[in-house]
């Protein structure tokens, strides 16, 4: 049998899109019964800075779990993490 070598090159943006984001909450005031408004503004500003605010307000929609091409149904790579 002949040996074959296969190299898979992925785009850096694809790797970034599939990575898990670690958001540091160390600079956000701890939530207490009396400071919800200040805490909420800090959390929304933090998530907006990371481009994640759309997940809170619903402007980012969930992609379909499957893709259908003709009669073939496949898992949508944008749906999985």
C-alpha cells in the first residue's frame, strides 16, 4: 500500500470562531440586592465589548441545527461549538 500524507489547513478566523471565549468578570461589581442597575450596565458594556450583547437582546439568532441540500441532511457546523 502507498502511504499518503494529508495536511489540513484551516483559516485562522475559523479557528477563532470555534474557540471558547473566556470573559473576565473581575472588574465588574458583585451583584447585590441594591445595585442591579449599576451591575447590569457593567455586564452589558462588557458583553458589548466582546461582541456578545446580541445574545442578551435577541438580535443574534441561533443558526439551524441541520442543513438540507437536495435530499441530504447534514449537521450545520455553525450550530455546533
